[in-house]
């Protein structure tokens, strides 16, 4: 039976690709009013290419303007802005906080009563975060061109180590990131297509709509099955920018049905399910509603969704199981701020009898405290320059 390694990836893992992390992401969201953003009439966030004076703006931009003012008000109230703490604040106090009520008086109307303005948060805020989750070249999705060795800037050392370990290990990669950085490595000399993530396309009845040169095509999408059968197994514990909930219908009621993965060029609102109608013919049923990717944010409020039975509960059960069975543990770019994840690590991994490592070139007090509490070796080096000998006692 093959040995296994459990990895946990945090925001710092994506830093070499130029993703904004920590203060940079907070500042971009706080200053979003300068990026010419609007909501379309369908409720999707987009960036206008030119600044227009006056003219028509979709009515639901009242909701967006409301939340931009709330973000600024929160920053003034706290003296700083943290996008995850802000999420918790809204979930706990949106309907009762005096600052939010004061801003609401500026925007509420018969068309947009205060409650409706507040409830628009779950549609708008994830899109705002997604907008800024881009690498240093402005990309979110990556082409499937094969990346040849011997160098992958920013990651060469760790990729060499994982490639060697994969000869006799199953590599369980647990990521708290929403981006697609690790998926990019699947098309490289290091992973060589040996990555799976529990989503499968074969036999899927779910499709997305792709427009190319004024032609529209239905493209089959992967849906979550929970099957993992390759050397590298990816578990995105907090969701991903390409995960979407498919809402089916039960009579006149929309119901959460399954998680699917979108693809580059497919609008997340254009999701379909192939099904047989009453005449025995196949037709496409449109997803009832969806305008943003599904991922978790916040510091404490997201823990509630760890029990989501359609995806996250399964992922966290596998996380605990993988930690328990792992022969070694490696934390890469993890800031040690997720209390529930820290708890799972401490409870499930056998630190007394098995080796563990924390790789962080600039560890703060949270990271140092975690390393000390679990007796892990703290390696203060960039992933690019890691060597096999760094992981020897």
C-alpha cells in the first residue's frame, strides 16, 4: 500500500503567481469604486471599458453602490478593512448595525426596501472578491499548454519534491485557495496529468453554453462525484472560482442539486441539464438562477458551511481522514488563522510519531505559534529553492 502525504495550501502558495494576498486584496476591495465596476441587468459584476458620464445604469447598481458605501463605512468604523472579517460582520449585524441602517436610508425606496438591499450581499460580494482574484498577468483561468521542465518560476523546488514523492506516495493536496494555480501544474512535466479533484465529466448531464464566433455550443461540464483515483488528489476545502451550484426544480421550487465546474468562456449563468421530456425526447433545462462562483469566505461564519452535505461536508471528512492516515504533513503558505482547520490538524494528525513541516519564508506570530504547538519543523525558505534535504531531521 502506497504511503501518503497530506499537504495544506494557504494564500501564500499563490503569491509567486502574483495573486493579491492579505493587505493587497483588502485594499483592492476597499478601493473598488476606482475600477469602473457595474452590475449588469442580470446581476453580474463587470468592468466597463470606458467611463461614461450619465446615461443608463441598470437599476440594481443601487445595491452595488449601497455595498460600496458600507465597505467604506466599515473601514472608517474599524480603522482598517479586512475582507474576511467584514464578511463575518455583515452576517452577524447587517440588519441591526447603526452604520448600515444610516447608509440604507440613502438608498432604500419602495423598489429597494432596506431588507432587500441587505440580502443582495450574497449575490454581490462573492463577485467582488472573484474580480480581484487574478494573477500578476490578470488571468484567472489557464490554458492547457504543457509546461516543460526543468524550471517553473516560483515553484521549481516544491514541484521537484512532490514529483519524487509521487513515485511511492499518494499526494493529498488540501487547498484553502479559490484560484486555479495548483490545477495549472497538471499540465506540466511534474504532475503529468495525474491530478484529480473529485469532479468527473464522463456521463455528466450538465452543460454550459459557449459562444465562439457568433456560434453557440453546449459544452459538457464536470460534476462532483467524490471519486479520487490519481496520484495527486486535490480537495478545495473553501471552494473555487470555477465551482458553481446547479439549481434544479422541484415543481415550482428551485432546489440545490449538485456542484459543477465551469470552464473558460462559459458564463456561470448559462448552465443547463440534459433531461428527457414527456415525449421521450432530450432537452436542456436551464439552471434556475446562479450569477457567481461558490466559495467560502469569512473567518468564523464560513465554518457553518463546513457541514454543507453537497460538497463541503464530504471534503472536510476526507481532510480529517487523510490527516489521520498520512505518513507526513506539509503546510505551504498557510497563515494559521483558520481556527477550525487548526483544530482538525491537531486532532487528526499524529505529530508524536510522524514528521510535519511548515514552509513559510516570512512566518508571523500565528505561524510560529502553530509550529511550536504541533512540534513541526519550520522551514523559512521560498518554495522555489526547496531541496529534499530541507525535509530531513
